[in-house]
C-alpha cells in the first residue's frame, strides 16, 4: 500500500507499471499492423493511453483499493482495451488479432484471481456472465447486424466475464455505462459506417474493474 511504502518507491513502482503498459501497447500495435487484415493504430497515443491505465491500476493497488490477486485483471484488460478501442474508432473494426487472444489472457487472470482470492464462486460467476453478456450481444447482432457488429459480439463475452467477476451489479453498470459512451460518440460526430460500440464497452468494463466497490468476490 502507498501509505506503507516510501514515496520514492511508490513512484518507481508506478513508473514501472507505466513502462510495462507502454511496452505491451507497442507490441499490440505491431500485431494490429501485421494482422491478416491490418488495422494500424497510432502507436504513441496507444502506448501513452495504456501506460496511463496501467499506472492508475497500479496506484489503486498500492493505495489498497483492492487485494493483489485482482491486479492482473485490470492490467490485462487495459493491454487490450486501448489498442482495440483505437482500432474501432479508426477502422470501425475490432480485429480478431487482439479480440481472440484477449480470451485466454483474461481467462488466465480471472482463474488466477479466483484461486488466490475468493475461490470458485468468482470463476463460476465470470463464466456465467460471459455467456449471458455474449449471448445478449449475439441476439442483438442476429436481429440487427447494422446495430452491432460481429467484433462487438466476440468482445462482449470476455468483457462480460470481467464485469461478472466483480459482481452481477457491475455487469449491469458496465452495460449502462457502455451505452452512455456510445450515445456520446453518436452525438459528437457523424459515423458513416455506424457508431463504434467497442470503446464504450471497453471503457465501461475497465472502470468497473478498477472501481469494483465492496462487493467484489462475493
């Protein structure tokens, strides 16, 4: 916790989080640029954005906001969230090159959190939420493909798992926040190929992961 650490050490640890996040973001940018269907994103802004999210998550952990077993979850989520949001804003796509690897990466983080923390209930709730959230998006996509893209459906499952791992109410809150962000994006500019839903989904899920409240793990 920050209050138990020397200030210099706390600053160094936060800087280490920022550096690690920026490095992984640059690797993600390379993956997107070299994918079978390339979706290049601006490397520097993506690296800076990921570094900010990593350092903020690290600071929250150091401040004692939640136990260490939860830390890998917001860090892993941030690694995928920023480049995927950038790709959706720029190309109106959520490329498989990052969306699919997000599943094993976040599944590992969630299983590790469950094993080190509250145990099977967290993992079971995460799996159930992934099916529920992913299934709901799949239904919307089936009814109106112009309203929701296939990439959004693929992303919904893993994001549902993260939000569900926090708490069932976090899943509801994430869905509501994602809708608000999407509405804001629709208002700020005209989108020729439809409003991107990915940024809202990713931002909302990251927020509930970093501010899980007192119900996490119950």
